[in-house]
C-alpha cells in the first residue's frame, strides 16, 4: 500500500491489490471539520484520483474514532468577514464537487457524526456504508445557512422531496437505525466495521471492467432527472463507449473460456 498526503489533513492510500484507493479525512483534532485548507486538499486529492487510470473504486474514510466529519469549520468561519466567506465559497464547493465528480464508483465509510458538510461528502458518494454509531443530518438552517455542499439536491434524489424537506427544515440528527430505514445510508454494519466493509465492497466493485464501471457511473449520473426517452439516449451513448472496447472483448472471451478476466482498461 502506498500513501500520498495532500496538505496537512487529507491522505490518499492506494491499495496494491484490487485497484482501490482510500480518500482519508485526517484532521482528528477538529473531528474533520472542513476548513479552507482541508477543502483545497480534498479537491486536489480528487483531481489526482480522477486522473489515475489504475483506480477503479474510491472509499472515503476518516481517522477520527468518533466522527466521520462534523461539517464546516465554524470556528474558522467565525472570524470571517463577508468578503472572506465569499472568497472561500469556490474552494469549499470544489471539495464537494470533487468527490461528486469522481469518475469511478465511490463508497463512504461512515461512523459517528456525519453532519452538515460531513454528511454532504457522504451523499456525494455512490454508496454509503455506516456502522451503528453513525449519526447523520443536515443542521445548517439551525446556524443561519442552508446545506451548500449539494445537500438540497442530493438528499431528495435519495429519499424523495418531502422526506428531504422534513430533514433539512427540522435540522434534526438521525441515528443509524432510522437512517437505514429512511435510506439515508445504504448498508448498516456492526460498530467499528464501516471501513472494513466499505473496502470489501469497493474491492468487489473494482474486480469488474474499469471501462464498464466508468461508463455505468456516467450513465447513472447523467440520466438522473431526465425523462425516460432522454435517459435511454444517455444509456445508449454509454453502451457504445463500452461495446467496442478491449474490456468488452476480454469480458466475453473470459466468460466463454471460464476464466477470470484480465481487463485491459480500454
């Protein structure tokens, strides 16, 4: 396993087996509160991962024992002028869109608090694995703002408009069991096993065609919100991107020869 640090608070681990990378939130003294510097580092790490053709899946993890991420660094913001806040906005937005726009499947491994921007980082992933200590929520209206890292758009896509409205307007925190029932998280696992289970899921995902994975994610993301006819056109374009690839030829050959595929990734 190799490690690369992006700034002081973000670490990328590339696992030698399985084409899986971890994007690690590593600001334990602040429970991974997202400062300007940390947001810039998340964005930089995502840019590097997006360009790495060897990576087929990314897992978003935390080094803090009791928190995934508690959201924006409000201590830092308390010292901001309006001009400071305006200058920070594209930096913080870049962190959330960086995760959202990763071209490979992403899995969030959540334990403890995932609140505000912390939960939005998880929502930006394709799948959320949470252990039974998880507490999630979007409490931004309780401090005079709104979810600004994608929450108002990603949450209703996950749980529907009315449920998202209730959760955002009430600013309430949701514990793991209810979060699983409402669909705020996708898999509930035993305490302390979120990272392990998320990495295992990512490894299973990464065993599949890298061309197919990227195309399937593109079709899923671009097709959201479109009518069926337009969505099927998005799907057809993604299919064409895979149908004549080396991965497709290898996949068919491996199936017929009853062996494990050796994906060329092109």
